[in-house]
C-alpha cells in the first residue's frame, strides 16, 4: 500500500516537473529579444492591431473576409491564452512538487516508525 502511494506521488511529481520545465522554457523564450520582437511585439501586439484596423476597412466588409479576419484575431488570442496557461500550470506545479515531497517525507517517516 505504501509503495503504491509512493508510486502515485512519484508519477504526479514527474508530471509536475514536466510542467515546470515547460514554464521555465517559456520564461527563457520570453526573455529572448528575438521572441519579443517577432512574437510578443510583432504578432501578439502589432498583428492584433493591424487585424482590428483591417476589420473596419471598407474593402474587407464581405462575409468571407470578415470571417478570415476574425479567425486570425482568435488565433492571436489562443496563442496568448496558451502562453498564460503554461505559466499558470508551472506555478501550480511548483506547489504540487512541494506537496509531493512533503507527502513522500511523511511516508518515509511512517516507515521508519
């Protein structure tokens, strides 16, 4: 029973460490000047503004063009949400790793008694 609990905790900790690795990698990317230029400023900011402006342009008022523009705007929002989710999951995973280590320590203490 104790070994099963330790195995479950270990699996959960491995998953949490994977989330932390993704979050750390994203933090490194977001500190990279090229990432800032191309993704943060170029896509998440400038492209979003360009698309919103384009959406209001008279030649872009037919249904197909409006649909295409909205899909592009949605894509920007999806990427932004994904990046935020990676950070959030990394933050939560740090707490999960601390909890898992505490649980493992408690089980080891129990074994020693």
